[in-house]
């Protein structure tokens, strides 16, 4: 495994890449903290990665440990279902994987994403796993048998 033990823990409060907004003649991210966290994540991932960047399709697993909002008491075992959105968190982290872990975030063709509240502020971060994607065995698609039936009807069989 390229990460020792197969996983890497990136410490820090995960930040989401927000929507782009115009500013001073160029587009800027609506979350001013996203770039700094992406840079920190990139450095930690590069330091933990062993070997050359993966080429070809990859699958990622991200387990985000988010800060618990004050309105959610610790005794409640709620799952994070408030902003930031999981896809915007993944965008930041996908870009942080470049160039030391993968060549381009376009290589990511599968993902498993989990969000939980961190038990303490010291536990904020994200567990990351990146693996080569193994092509699944081909299974017949439901439409394949339908197209055969339609072809048979059209051919008069």
C-alpha cells in the first residue's frame, strides 16, 4: 500500500471549496480558508505517500471528522447533515492529492465518503485511502436482454 497501513490521516479542520465569485478581475473561491487547508493537506499527503503517483483509474475513501456545531450537544449522536457539503469537501481533497498521490483528480472514478463529528477538536481531519480501481466483472445490463427482444420482434422472429 502506498500509504503506511493503507490510510493517511490529514490533520486540520476540513474546508470546502465553495462557489466561485468574481473578484479583482479573476474568479476567487467563496471560502477563503479552502486554499490554505488544501495546501496543508497536499503537504501531509505527499509526506505520507510512498512511491510514484498512481496512474489510471483510482477509488478514494474519505472519512471526514468535522467540528460539532454548538447547537448539536455532545450527547446527541447526530451525523453531520449541514454545510459544508460533502462534494465540496471532496473537491478540495481531490485537488490536494495532486501531484504526489495521483496525476489528476480526473482519475477518481469511485468514492466512498463518510462524515462524522470529531470527538474532540484535536481529532479534526480526514482519513484518506487511495487505491487502483480494479475493473469489476462484466455483468449483463438489463437493457441487453430488452434490446435482443426488440431486435427479435423487429426481425419477425
